[in-house]
C-alpha cells in the first residue's frame, strides 16, 4: 500500500520570484512545480537524477498545464502535493496542487504528462517491471482520493 498522504514538498516564495504586480511571476510557478515538486517526486518514485546517472534513462515532459487560481506573494509558505493520475509502460500523468500554506488556500495547479527516455538513443523506452509495480501502488492510492478537479481541462474562451 502506498503512503497515506500525497507526496508533499514545501517552499517559500523568494523575492526574485516576484514581478512588478507584487505577486509571484507566472514563470516561477513553472519553476516551483518542476524543480520543487516534479524533481523531488521523481526521486521518490525512483526515476530522478540518481536513476538517470545509474541507468541513463530519464523523463521528458510532453505537455503541461498551469492554472493560476489565487496569487501568492513574497515570503508566502507554499505546500505542493503531487498525485499520480495515470501511467502506462513509458508515460506518467500526474497532478500538482500548490497551496498557500499560511492562509490555507489552493493557489495553482499543474497537470503534466511525461515520457520515459533512453538518453543514449533519445527515444522512448519502457519502465522496468519494478518501477511499474511501484507506480501501480501510487496510482491505487491516487485513485482512492478521486479525480482531481480540473484534470484534463481544455484551454479556451467559454461562449
């Protein structure tokens, strides 16, 4: 059985992340989701930097959506959770939620699809059976929490 909590990481909104509107610049949401959440989640899953150095396989992002729900400002304490929502033999689909931990509100979400890649050939390659078994446990736990609101949304102007 997977852990009883979603994978979680914490950070503080740095001064250099703030734009001229006085809140976190949109580019730094991507940085926070990528470096603070995805990289650490992949370490937890066993497919992070150490894995790349050991087997020369890594992941490439195929697509990502970020929804900016409420602003965060300099010094805000962030909590980012990650939920695996699907996987197959060479792709992972996961969902991050960024909370302002000080004020306990959902600030942003990030949905990602990634491909497992053999770095020697720069082509997709299947995950090992052991990794897929680990992902299956994570997915079972994620499924027990239900589908994240906003998952799979399409961008556009509603008419």
